[in-house]
């Protein structure tokens, strides 16, 4: 347990280590019951240096946790390190202290002071908080809103194979798929020079999707039929009658053809609807015809507690999808 300078005699504030895993899992079960976090899920998120955390303890028991997952991003074309806020938890009996003297504030302010901002290890922090959590963090001066998530939905289409493109599964253990995905990610990065976007290279796809300990995803390649040129990779998850697009990798100019192919193949599978989550500023890049748009009421926060990039510099510039979350 690594003690940090404690701002209150009521709690001990520490940096999270591997030794705290069992305590954090237990806190998760208490806060989010009946949801559970397995040992494997904790390792997938935080193990091997993939994540960080600040914890508050009282009488040897963890009562609050502020976690973050490390991500490589492109910030207006420049490579940066960012952290995605995750697993923010406070024990129920401590939630009355949602003030600048409370455990939530102490963990949530200590984290950016230690890790985020100009001269720090991480350029910025973001996440997908609930509305209640966002309002509390705004009131305490921790976050500023810089975007919101929308859902687009289309009915599936039972159409014949397309003349100009085709779609097939990509599998983890074929070496050439690494080259395909890395090339498509480079195309995407080149097309999003005026945006903030998480790196979607082979290493990311392998860990985020192929190695998830509990959820099953499918990675699909869309290519030109006659030249075999890869134009996009799409990650999907089947949820009963819904085909959820988790991720897209490629030049966004190919999104109309991509959505047509996903609507078609989902129809062949007997599914009813295709949905995608995307930040509001990029909804118009997706095909609008036949699309149903729904505000998910998920606000994208930007960490403002430490000296860092001002929120107005990035407001409306994030490219975030369902796969950028740690919970879908």
C-alpha cells in the first residue's frame, strides 16, 4: 500500500497496486451488485501496467476507488498518452460525503494531480460517467463536458451480396491480419488529423476484442471484390436481435458502404437492427438515410482539476465509439 500525502485524517489515500486487486473486486461487488468483476476482468483492465488507480481506506478497508485505463491516442495527429476513467466507486455509507472533504473528491482530485496535465505522464483524461456522477464531478470542479454519445440505428436489409465489395471474418491467429489492421488504422489516423481518436492498431484490437475474458466479438473485413483491397474493419457484438457495431477502423469515407454491408449480413443472420454508438460531432459521417438517432445522455468529460489542455480546445473533437468504453 503506497501512501500519498493524505488530505484528510478520516482516510488514507494510496496509489493502487496489484496487492489491492482483491479489495477492489470486493468493493466493486458491494457498490455495483449484482454486477461482478472477476479476477480475469481486473487483469484485462489494469494488469501488467495497463491501468492505474487511487484508493481511499479507513480502518484498513477500501471505501473508495478511482481507476483509469491507459490508452494511446492521436491528438490532432500527434501521438499522446491519455487515461480513460473507470470503476469510480464509493462505499454506500460514505456517499454522504460528496463534497471537497469526501472520499470521492480526494481520490478524484489526487489522480489528476499525480498523473494528468502539462508535464505529467498523461496528456488528458476522459470517460463515460453516469449523469449523476458527471453532475457531482462538475460541481466539484473536476470535469468539464466536451461532447456526448449518440446512438444511430438502422433496420437490417436482406439483400443479395454487393457487386463491388464483400465481407468476411478476420481471425486472431493469421499473421496477415495484423498488417491489414495496421494499414487501415494508419488510413483512419490520416483522415482524422483534426480529431482526438484512440489508437486502433493490431495490438489494441487483439487485447480489446480477441482477449476479452468474458465477451465475444466478431472482427469483420470489408474489401473490394475485384481488387481485394481492404477498405474497413468492423468489430461487432451480437446482442439477441441486435447487431452492435463496436468499432470501425478505416477511412471514414467508407462508412456508407460499411453500414450497407453490416445491415446486409446482419439481415442474413436473421437479426433485426444494427446500432452504433458515436460521439455527436461525428454522427453526420455515418449514412443518414433510414437512420434513427437517439441521445444516450452520456456526457464525455475532460479532466480540468490539474493544469492541462483547456476543454474548449477539444470540445466537439473526440471520435469515440462503443468499443472505447470498458463495459460494452
